[in-house]
C-alpha cells in the first residue's frame, strides 16, 4: 500500500461502509475500494490489518452475524484459527476498515475516520 493511498475494505450493503466511502471521496482521497465479501483478504492480509489495527483477531469479528451465532459463539479458537475463520467467512469481518501506509482503523462510528484522516503522519 502506497503511503498516500487509502484502501477501504467495503461492503456495499453496509450503511456505515457507504458513509465512510462517501467521506473519503468528499475529502478527495485517492481510494482503492476492496469489496472484501467478493474478494476476501488472504490470511497474510488479515494478519497485516490486525497488526495495523493493534487488536486481536477476535476483536475483528462481527458477533451479531447469524453465522457467528450459529457456528462460533461460545467456542474458543486461537488467533491463527480466527484468522482462518475470517478469511473463509468474510461476512464476519468488522467494517468498514480503512488502511493507509501508516495504519488502519475500523471506521465505526464515522467520526473515527475523521480523526484518522487528520492525524499526524510520520515523516518519511
């Protein structure tokens, strides 16, 4: 990911995701849209995102999704297992995720994206 580009892991059916994309477009950001439902991130990409977010894989899971409730709720999995589960079931990935060359954020609520875009970036 180039430092001046922004990638959004986007779900067109999600109002928060559409709002984040609209905000990025309104700011004139150079945006790469990743429909992660159609093109799920690889395990390596998920690991990279999780590191940039500074969270554990389980924190990236949408716990209200029916598939989570049916298959995964109240079960224990390792971080590596959660990464596999997320890569195989991208609907479980929290959204929207916005990534640039410096970091990542789950842009929920949209005000977090505003703060993310305004933050000071390290000098190259």
